[in-house]
C-alpha cells in the first residue's frame, strides 16, 4: 500500500493543530481561567502544557511515523512477537467514534447560531433567561438537531473522501488560516472596548492572591487537566498525521509547533472574551464547575447582543467556531477513514458512505438525550455527558499512558527505538538522552494522577 503524504509541512502543522484546536479551547479555557484566578492560572497551565502535552505528543507522532500506520495497526507493526500492545487499537478506535458521536452534534450548534447572527433573528433576545430559552429551544428541537448533525457528518466525510492532499490538507489549511485571521481580528476589536484594560489586566497580570483564593491545589489540578485534555492526545488522533510526514524533521520541534499553535488559539480566546465580559457583562465570566458549551450561547451571546455591531461580531465569532469545530471533525474523520483503508480493501468513497450511515446512527442517542431521551440516564449521566466523560476522563489519559509506556519501557517499543524515531531528521530540536528519566519514571505517575483526579 502506497502511503499518502502531506504536500507541505504547513499542511501537516495546520491539520495536526486543527485536530488539537477544538471547541474546548474557546469556551472551556476562558471559563476555567476566569474561575481560577486569571493570569496565575494561565502560568500554571503553560507549565503543565510543557511537562505533559509536548512529551506525550512526541510519543504519538513517533509511533505514527515509525509504523506508517494509524492506531488500527501501528502497534501491530512495532511490537515484538508475543506482545499485546496491539489491543490499544480497540481503545483508540472506540475513542475516535465516541468523540464524534457527540462532537458532531455540538458542531451543528455552531452552524445554527452563525445563521441566527447572520440573519439577526437572535438580536431581539436580551438577558440570561431569554438567551437560555433560545438555546434550550434549539437543542430540544429534535428534527433540527438531527439535520444539523447529519450535515456536519456528510460535509466532513465528503472532504475526507477527496483524499489527504486534495481534500483534508487543502480544505483544512483554508479553514485554519481563516480561523487564525478571525481570532486576531476579534482579539484586536475586543482590545478597543471601554473596559478592555480591566479585562486584560485580570487575564495577563498574575495575582497569586486570586490563585490562593481559588485554592492552590484546585488551580493546579484544573491546569493539569486542561493542559492534558486540550490536545486530544491518547487515542491516535495525532499519531495518524505522524504517519503522513517524512523523516526530514525531528519530531520534538514539530510537537512544540503544534502545541504552540493550539495554545495561541486558547490564549487568543481569552483576549476576545475577557475585555468583552468586563465591558458588557460586569466582569462576570463563568463558573468552571457548572458551565459547559452553553456558555457560548448564553453569556457570550448576551455580550454580543449588548455591544454595538454585535450582530456582525457574533456572526464572525460563530464562523470562527465553525472552523474550530470542523478542523477537529475532519482530522478525526481522517483517522477513522485510515482505520478502514488499512483493515479493508475499500476505497475512500465507499468508506465515507459506510461511515456516514454508521455515525448518523451512532450520534442519535446524543441528539435524543437533549430532548426525548433526556430522562434516560446511565450512572446519572445523559448519553451526551456519558460519551464526553468516557473520552475525556478515561480514554485520553489511559491511551496517553499506553503511548508513553510503549515508547519508554523495554517491554514495548523501547526508549532507544523511540529516540531514534523522534530524533530522526536533520532539522528541528532533539529529545535529549537525559530526558529518559522524566519520561520513564515521572511522566507515567503524573498521567495516573490526572486519571485519578479526572475520575474523582
């Protein structure tokens, strides 16, 4: 089988970053930053991003490039005879499907709200109660939810069916460049608002008194979790793109570039949100313990509806959210498609058609849990919440632990083979040999701690 390759390094960087950059960057990061002390939290978050995110990402990229396969067969290729690391494929495949079973529905919300601002229909709603009613009315409209979810699934698999270069790379590059341009434009606009200085001071000037007020252990735990989950590492979503690149560049530099782009988007989200909230929402952001994606449709919508030109700003914001959502969906769909291409003799178009039908069916429990199945709960959670919990709190940390152990222990691929792969190339930064102690003995313990905290 001839392995497809990216046409350019820019394509690899933007698509890999697009997979990591998702809706959580935009709504979750400002929420927990606002709840846990502002800039002091950001510093702790950046520290854990370096200690956790980058090393784990190098493991995924190395396994992908070393095997030239997706998670469906990468461990089969690299493990020694008699080893059982290939069982990881089931966790990875399940993780990708579970993620898309609810993420495609949330992505559909972005299209609907983009339409609401484009037409101006939402501008008549003011106040939290009215906007909450608007949001609830949308998610409980089952036919609308089904059609918006189906539209996202069909559109993104259609992109993937065109091929890696002609479909995924070409279209994702355009979306990511547009996403970055929109973010910068909205960020500049937010900085011109009347109370921008107060919002940016809260966001960018560390106050450890606020961190102490929120609880140091709570802040550290939240920062560790956010740094870990923001990159979508652990289920092979990043490894697949490692399999599409050549050995010209060392992988540590590529991982740092991807993480930096992901972090830039998260930080820019705060620059958009905090000046706006301090100007039009009395400095109130949100409570990290209770607010989910609805923050975009209630708190932020109330801000847009209160500001001059809010209809245009709201439309541009949700257009940016569409690009953030679709870049992740296309990247994960490409991973799903690669499973099928490796394990069957089907072509891309047939795989796309099969998976369109499959994911439409699999997404229905999430859609119905918003309305007609809202009273059906498993372990006290709706289908949407349960799917999110399994992926974020269980599969991502467990998968990341497997990748790290596989790359660092003699019972797996081993440190020397990992080091040869991650440092293969003539350009970029190398992983130093002394880093072995941290990755072998410290990093697994930290991941286990994250897993325990996320479950609790």
